[in-house]
C-alpha cells in the first residue's frame, strides 16, 4: 500500500467514525462528497446507500 492509499484509508476510517458518532449525518456526508473529500463509493460504504448528487 502506498503512502497516499494509507492516508486515504485513514481518512475513510475517520469519516466512518464521525458518521457513527453522529458528528456527520447523511447531508453532512453528502457535503464531503460535493467538496471532494469523500468519493461517492466511500459515501455508499459508510452510509449504506448510494450517493445521489443534489439537484440544482
């Protein structure tokens, strides 16, 4: 595992814990996807449902 992959895995775990502890709700997690901090695939892994981009 490269250093970048390890960093990404660490952040995924941090976001997973933040969601479990209630620091972020689903809307907060969607905001992380919009900002580019979390991928739609990782959103689905953490929240348990597919990411749907907000309509403008």
